[in-house]
């Protein structure tokens, strides 16, 4: 399997987040992507390619134009006031407030985010643009006839809505990839999101559409981030009714219960009979993950990859979360090796 990777992810570094009420170095750090790249290389899983530039048009098929403009100009606006440290949002709208984009950057940061998980530094936008190019180059490979590809995206994407960043995610790489498949004439796309956290952005983007099935296995929203979406009764709306499936699981879930949910999700994908599968691949389900509460172990990822392979569909893996840096490479490589058989 070919992997697509860009060293431009390094521009998104030195940023911070709020954890336990304190500002701390971000868990979503450059070492993550480097450990994965090293494991792909070390295990001989296939060639590693640079992404091709696709511009912002495919991003604008999923994301709102004012939001993409905000992402591109945020750092310049933030530093125009003389600030030389990371930009972190901390003001949000309550229901009933006005959703009007403020003129000043501090207001814009709140307007276009839903948490303090999305910090911006000098190189963030370049890394974000490179990350979505990685995903779109993966689409090129699979649409061009490769049976599968791995888009080693960083930063991740599945929490990003059409006009809102959050949870370390700015551009929804998997959603942009799914839309790009559709725009290349692929009739039916399934997104299988196995990241520990619910892919709220992906669900929201396709919620009223029948041409993209979205299946999510994740920490239960009564206990886990993103808290306000990801319940089982969210099944789609309008034309999309029946084309969203959530499998929330309680803290402490191990591989037996997790893989039963994967089996149900895979049968749902099989019933949909998609032309292509996009896997939002997070390995924060791992037992040692520093911010997560499932109990999967490294060998389990071989079985996950093997089950996804049994869908027997052209498959694009898009990297999402996973914060146990020492194990992230092994866990991702196991998934890909399990898939390859
Ligand atoms: N401060 C992804 O896995 N914060 N995003 C959790 C730690 C949000 C995770 C608490 C976690 C977002 C792509
Ligand atoms: Zn996650």
C-alpha cells in the first residue's frame, strides 16, 4: 500500500491546549506523524509519496468560504496586534446569541471554533493545507485504481465542521476526500470512523445526504468528548435518514465489545454496498492512550485491519487521532498490515 506524507506538518508545532483547566503543550504534536512514518518505512509497508497540490477548491466543496478565509488569515491578524505566541480561542456563543462574524481576531477565533483544542501558530495553515493535500492525493491513488492507500494526515480532521474547528481538527480531511470521490463520479462512499472520539464534524457534514454513509465507533457522549453529539439515535435527517450510524461505547471498553461494534458497523457498510470506503483511522482506542479510556492492545489492530479488508472495497485510510506516541507507529502499521493480509 502506498502512503502519502508531507513534512510540512512540522509547521504546526509549539502549540498548546487546555487540559484539566491548564494550558499545556498540545497532545497532537509532530512526533506523532514522524513515529507513524518511521513505522511504515521500518516495516516495509510500501512507498511513501509526497502529496500533489490540489488548491483550496476541493476544501470549499465541504467547508464554508468565510471559515477557510479565517483559517488562512488568522495568524496574520493575531500577530498584527504584536502577539508572538500561539492563538487559542476561549469565547463561545451560547444558544440565543448572534452568529455574526466579529471583525477582530479574538472574536473570530471564538466564532469559528467549539473548544480550545485548536491553537494556531505561524505554520499551522501551511500544515493544514498540506494535510488535506495528503488526503486528496490518496483519493487520486484509489480513484486511479490502487486498491488502497494511506493518507498520513496531520493535523487530523474528523472533528471539524463545515464552518467550525475543534478537537485538534481544522479541515475535515476525510470529508474532503469523500466529497472528492463523489466529484470524480464515485456514486456511493462509506466513511468508517474508528477513532476513539466521535467524528462529529464528519457526521454533521453528511447528515442530510444519502450518498455518503457515515459510521462511527467511539466513547459514549455521556462520558466523553465531544460530549454533544454521537448518540445512537442520530441516524441522519431528510434525504440522509438512515445513512448515519453511531456505536457509542462506555469507558473501559476492551477489544471484545469494541470488535463486536466493528462487526455491526461493517455489516452496515456492506448493506450500503459502497463503491469506496474512507477509514478515519484513529488509534487513540489504545489502552495506554493518555487522553482516552478504551483498552485495545497493539495486536488488536491487526484484526481491525483484517476486518476492514473483508469489506473488499477500494479503501482510503485517513489518519486521525492517537496520542500514545511510543505505540502509535506500531498500532497504525498493524492496522495497515492486517488489512494487507
Ligand atoms: N485536553 C482527535 O482525536 N480534548 N481529537 C480532550 C484533552 C479533545 C481529540 C481533553 C480531544 C480531541 C482527532
Ligand atoms: Zn480521537
